[in-house]
């Protein structure tokens, strides 16, 4: 029985309209001295930068489409090079 998807961490994000949406943390990874979080919900996939200030971590949206695309491409290459165990 594969239960890996059942135990992933969840996070609540408030969108620009003030709605609180539940996301599952799909992956956390670093690229070019930045940390990123890949989040998904039933309807959406989000890539966010993790920033730290005064010892607290915050998720920040990525406004630069080129940054988002290069991070997603690098993530995809890494996943293909080292796929997760499929027990």
C-alpha cells in the first residue's frame, strides 16, 4: 500500500482576494542560492520562493516568468535524474 501521498504536509495560503486555500507541499528544493516550494491543490500548482527574515520563513510569489520557468525546468531535470521510490 502506497501511503506517501497521504502524509504530505499541508499549508494554507491566502490569495489576493483574501480566500484561504489549502495546498499540499509537493517539494522543497534549492537552486542558485534560493529556496523554493512546489505546492499543489486539486485545481492549482504553485511555485513559490522561500525567504527568511528575522529567523522566520515566508512564501513569496514569483513575479518573473523567466525565473519560474528556469526553476521548474531545473526541478523537472532533477526529478527525472533521481525519481522517487515507487514502492
